C-alpha cells in the first residue's frame, strides 16, 4: 500500500505484474490438482483421458490409456476397463478446471480494481500525520484522507494539469493595443454601393492604427488552454496526499504573536529535522500570509507577525488554505510540487480536509451547496405557511403604501430594541449594586 503512491505509479505496475505471474502459477497448480483428483484409476495405476477429449478448450494428444506401473496387473484388462468408462467424468474435470480458471481470473481482476481504487480517496488511502507542538514534540496524530486520482493515472494527470497552468501563467509577450483597446468610431463607409470592401470600424488592424496590424489576429503565438476546475483541485489533493511522510501539523501555530525570525528558524529546524533554508518548505496557515513589495512588504502584511518572521528565510513559502485553489493568481499546485516539507497549522489542516476530503465542498457544484444550506436553514427554522399568508393579507397593496408600512414597522422595532437595551442595562446596574 505504501509503495503504490501516485508519485511512484511504476511500483504499482511492477507489483501488478508480479501478482499476475503468481496467479497464473496458482491457476496451473489448481487445474492440475483438479484433474488428478477426478481422474479415474484402476488399482494403483493412473489412467490417462481418452483420445480426443478436450480439457479447458485444448485437444489432448496421446494414447487412450495410460501406461501402468510395474506389478499393477494385466495391461490388457486395464485397457478394456478404461475404454468402457464414460467420458462424463472427464467432462466434469474439464468443467471444474475451467471454473477454477475463471474464478481465479475474476479474483485477479477484482484485486487490480481494488488496488486502483485505493488512491481514489474512497478507501485505503488514509494516512496518519504527526501533530507537533511548538517545540517539535509529537502530541498526537491526524488522519489525512483526501480524494485523489488512482495510482495508474495520478502521474500523468498531475503533469498535464501543471503543464497547462504553467503555460497559461507565462507572460513573456509584450502588450499590444488591440481592437478592444481602441475607440471604435463610426463606420468608414456604407455597407453597399461604394465598391470598396465592407468595414465596420477604423480600429481594425487592417487600417494600421493598432499594433496588431503586424499580427492580424492578435497574440497568435499564445493559445488558450483550459483545465477543468475539479481536475485541478484533484491534482492538488493528490500531491498533498502523496506528501504525507513529509507533512507535519503544528498545534498553536496560529497564535504566533511576535515578529521574530530567530524563533521561527529554530522552530523550522525542530519541525523538519533540517537546517532552516536548506530545503524548500511550504507553510500553510490562516493568518501567516503577506505580499512582498521589493525590499519591504505591503501595509496589510504588517498585521501578520508570522509573515514578518519568515519573509527573509530562504526556500520558505507561506500560503493560506484559500490559496490552494484554482483562482487566477493562485499557485497552489506549483508550490506543493516544489515543497520538500509541508508544515501547516491545525486549523489549516481542518480547512483543507473540509475542502479536499471524500465529501469535501470542492467536489460539489455551487448549486448543490446552496440547496444543502437552504435545507439546513429550513430544518432549523420551520415556517408556517398559513401564518405567512395571514400576515401577507394584512400588508397594503400598493408599493408606496408598503414602503410606508415597512418604515413604521422598522421604527417600532428600533424603539422596542432601544427600550430592551435600557432595561438590560438597568438590571445589570442593580445586580452590581447588590453584589
């Protein structure tokens, strides 16, 4: 199970080949044992099947009787007794052997299917990840169980998704003014009657007013490649699941409250076992994220002490759970593939589990999530349709009248809330004096 990971699909193929060879040998042994057990015997001699009998779809060759052993009796009598036997026993033996072959091949197929399903996130792929405290001591374990690709397709699909993402995020092309960047203006001339070619705007590249006059269709050397969002999500979940051996969950990491680089260097060494900065580390937390701006950082980043502590540590990347996504500007798959160690807070681990788990919201559409939430609201707040109709009939008919009615109701509710607040304050004052 451990060797059949999405990162090493070749091991699974080798294991399947070895298992297939072992199953073929087992089929041969079982078939031979069945034939030996059901073969008719005379005395102590083994009798071969009659000539022309087919066993397992193959025609048997050779004499109709076997050669008796020494001292087994008269060969002629044995031959006569064998020739008189019915071939029904041999047909039964052939049928049993065929049934054994079919049953064993079906078991082999089911085992291959089960092995392929192991890494689809449905069963068998759960791994235990160590939970450490801030000093690096293990205090428990968490179960990592994401919905991933199968072992046979994980390597190919992750590479395919990353290649498209990397290509679409390349920006080596200069900016060109295109038709949408120009004022369309009026139509150069009427559609018919002028004898000239029809045109709709002077902003066309054919008039030479835009840079795309050289490239009539704009940026021809860059094509639009697309990835299905669920495929992109599943690729990230697969990479996360494959890094379970180098993953640590830190309890109390979200409570980092001071910008101290030395303290974070010491913690990283305790968590990973390597000197901080010597290996690529991905730190996933809810609050420890900021944006660098040259030698400094953005104004909002100063509110994150964890980001300020690690922004100068080499080979350390900090991301939020929301950044492990498919939105524009998110590089979650790239950072996950690059990281040698994945460190995340316990809260971030719960966020990713709710997102990439077997029943995570990443595998459901927005419509499905909306319907499920509405069903929960209806169950928590039951409504009486008869009362709704009763109050609806009491409302004014006109729009202006309804607006005035709503204002009056709102002022009444505000007066009630203000009066209630004053009562609560008076009660608290009385209670304080009594104490």
